[in-house]
């Protein structure tokens, strides 16, 4: 089957115009919705906080797709949630909605056949309904205990057909619900780590500096060591730096590749001792601290490695920014 001439945009300018217009229409719709967010939203949050059950999302078409995403966000931020397709609910899956569950029904028009059939059944089973719709006079709105009016003036679709602006508003509303519930429940970084143990996100929330140090690689020299010893230590350590240890075995400084280059530029590096070219009072962190915190400090301070110590200040090793990149803690660091 051939394609008809749909007057598709061919120039970069027309493509950018359509893309920009779409984003602006959706952003404006979300901003309007934010301006009118009021008591019903607060009531919905309080209702969910008080419930003994889960948050059940239901809908059809693109609203169903949005519902699935909202469920994923709720589950990952401490609010147990379940998705049930409205069509499947009236054909047996209604039994999966349990006593105490709050049901959020997503429907732009509030008049889909599946929603018209489902809402009365939910009421009969004693479920509380939060209706998210653009029509205040719709059957869904009339059956809902709480109505969140999420109407839009028009879709971003050029023909005002494909759900775009309306689903963007629904999606944003779901995020707002999840973030309010997350904050109200005191769901913090430690909780988030328990729910996201895998992948780069999980590692950023769980991996500590002690997990990254190599106890067999602790480059160090005495503060009165010659430059040859400094070079040997840095080469063996492969961190681009070596720690400088004082008379009481405490860390008094660090020499990095940058320190060596600067000393060479001055011209006195060959005959220098470690204490003459070191950077005093180097940045150090406890091994029990999160590696993600170290990544943040590396970026803020413009350094490439962190000295790691135990709680008593004892030198246990180094972590280089390349270790953090390799482990997926960060993807890129810009140093000064």
C-alpha cells in the first residue's frame, strides 16, 4: 500500500517549529493545571495516606499506558500500586482490586464504554474512586468520590486527535501524586536504595568508598622522600598521585601529576623532597561514605582522586574518578 502525500515537513525549520510547538503546548497545559490544583488534590493525597490498601490505576487506550507508568513510579517511591485495565476489570480482573484499595480512574472524556461500565461496579464493591478526567459532567466524574479535572484546550496533535497534551498532563499529575506521597511518608534515600538495588542507580545509592579501594594499592612516601621515590610510588599506585605521610604516620599531603608538572615548570623538581612540592592537607573521606558523595566532591573541587581513611584517620587507600566511572557511579566528571 502506497503512502499518500501528507505534506510532511521537509525543512529543518518546519521540523523544529513543530517540535517546539508540541513541547510548548504540553508545558503550557501542565502549567495551567498546576495553577488550578486545589483541595481535591489534597483530598486525594490524604485519602491514599489513610488507606489500608493499595493505589489501583485503571484506564483504556493511552490513559492505560499512562496508568502503568504512574504505577511504576508509585511502587518505586514507597506507595504500593497496581494497574488493572478497565476493559479487563469488567471481564474478571475486578477481583484483583481488594478491600481498602483506592482506585484512580484515568479518562480524558470520562465517557469511554469501559469506564462507564466499571465505575458503578467499583462503587458497588465499596471502593473509593478518584476520577481524573477533563469533563466535569461526565459519567466518571459523577461516580467519583474525588474529581481531579485535568482537561486541556487542545491536543498538541495537528489534527487535535492523538492524545498528547492530555496524556502529558496525566503523567505530570501522577508524578505530583507520587512525590507528595513520598515526602509525606518520609521516604528517603535509604528507602530508595532498598527498592533500586540493581543497575547504576542502585550502585549510586549503595556502593561505599570501602567497596572501591584496593587495599594492596596504597601509594605513599615520607614527607622527606626524594623525588625518585615519589615517582616510583605514583607509578606503582596507578592513581596519578601518592599520599605524603608525616612523622607520626599521619597523612600530611598529596602529590599529584599536576603537582609534578608545576614543579617541573619551576625547574627545581629533580632535587626536591616530597614536602616541598606536595599539596598540604589533602581532601580525604571516610571509607564508609557513599561513593556517589565522593563523585560529587571530585566534581566540585576539581580533583581526580580521593584519599580514603578509616574512622580513626588511618590511610586505607585511594579512589580515582576512573574507578567511579568504571563502576557506573558517574558517567562523566569535569575537573578543573
